[in-house]
């Protein structure tokens, strides 16, 4: 099975934020580090899912926007990154 990687624009679209917000997320110590390929940053989808689920678990979020700046959630799981 091949890992799926997301560009900054794709990640921003999935999280329903701007690419600038993704840049701000990158400055957070706990945000997953991207794989650098040339001048592009790529994030493994599986790593992002684990990160968002961890954030939701820490916040006990079950309502949209309750997990801080990670974007909308549904039933504790981000709808944009749902498997």
C-alpha cells in the first residue's frame, strides 16, 4: 500500500483553512513535520489523521470547531480527513 501525501494547498482545502493558516500550523511544535521534496512540503495523510484525532481526543471535542484551529469536526472526527 502506498502512502498518500498532501501538498499545502490540498491540506488547507481538507482542513477548510487558508494555506497561510497551514503555514502558521507548521510553526507549532506539535504539528506534524512535512516531508521536504525539492521546494515542496508534503504531509502523509495517515500522520495528519492521527494528529487530528489526537487533538480531538485531548479536547474532548464532539462539536464543530471545538478542537481549536483544526477546522470542523463531526462526532469527534474531522470530516475532511475521515477514512
